[in-house]
C-alpha cells in the first residue's frame, strides 16, 4: 500500500507543476534571453551582439555584460516620446473601445436568451479572418478613392475626397475595430450575470433610469470593465501593424520603434532594452490591480 500511495502523492504535485513548467519554458526562458541581449553590446556579425555565452568562461561572460543600453534609453528622448505616445494612443483607444463596447455588451446581455449565442458568435466572427487582411481592408475603405469617400461624395456630403488614411484618426479607428471583441466579451460575461431586478427595484423606489444605471449596473460591471480595458490597452501599447499600415510617417509608437531597431538598425541590444522597459511598465498596473482586487475580496464579509 505504501508503494501505491507514494506515486499518487507525486502525481498530485504534477497538476500545479505543469503550469509553472509552461511559464518557465515559454515566458521566463525567453525573458532571460531578451534580458541577456539587452545587457550586451551591438556587433556587426551573426549574432549581432556580444558577448555570446561560453560555458568555459562564465566569469568573462558575466563581466562583459553592462547596463549601457538602459542608460542610453534614459538620455534619448526618442524612446521616451515613443513610449508616451504609445500609452496615449492606447489609452484613448481603450476609452473609445469602452464607449463603443459597453452598449453592445449591455444590449447582448439584455437580449432574449435564445439570441445570445448568435450575438456572441457575431462578435467573434471577425477572428475567422486574418488580422492583416482586415487591416488592409480598411486601407481600401479610407484611401482617397476608397469606398467611404465615394459614398460621401455620392450622397453630396463632400465635394472632394477627405484625407482619412495615414492619419491619427485612422489608427484609432483600426485599433477600435481590431480590439472591440476583447472589450465586448468580458463586459458581456459580467453583465449577463447581473440581476436586473435590482434596477427595477431602484426605479420603483423613484430612481431615474440613468441614476440606477450609474449606481447599480456600472459598479457591478467593474470587473468586466477592468478586464476588457487591460485586454485592449496592453496589446495596443505595442501595436505595430495598425500604425504602420493606417498611420502616417509621423505616427510614433514603440512597436514601430522596436521594429526599426531590430530590422533596420540591427541594434538588437538596444531594442531588447526597450522591450524590457516596456514589459516592466505594462506589468506594474496588472500587479497593482491584482493586489487591490485581492484586498477587496479579503475585505468581503
């Protein structure tokens, strides 16, 4: 019996151990590689950085690493401006996504139950098409001779084509379109579970509909709002495809800066340092939200 119990106890540790093993292989190991490159120096060779790990000279390898790239980031305004611009674009896009996505999710949650599965399928339907093809489709819509300008001119609203493509507005439009399902689905999952009899009770007690909405629906939907906002904000900060295809040459975002450093300048150490700083900045709000949410749950009676 003792021989049978020991394997079972070993298997018991296998279940929680597999996720940690997955994180170690696919997150910690790549992060360690990028961190090592960020502490290296650029080199016109293959690989384009030095030093390269040598098991026979570990002391010399460690001694050759330095923080010169991180110090360069602190003194170069280009990367500071790129990060600030990326956060501004991602923040404005997240607010727009919330303004567009909340009414959609609310309408889906209040729809008859037999229609909800169809509505959810319609929300995720764009994922069946390649992301790149969907962004290219907006080029055909927004260009001067595109569908939107032709429709506006045909209806008599404008006399000459508008400059819609290669603008900041086109970037916001592309991000809102591409990330809208990531905002709608968490909001819908939260709103669907709400007891709408609370709103009816508030209205019976004399509360106007708008006040009942702000006092009951919005606070109860707060977990979905935060989840959807994080799901949209974090990838939008590092977005590259949409600003490159829909934005102009003056659109400054950290994703385009990273691409330029990696593939145009071939400065892998500096680009890796930018990626490390960006990762740390993005992880901080997640950690703060996790701590606040844990304290809130612990404070519940």
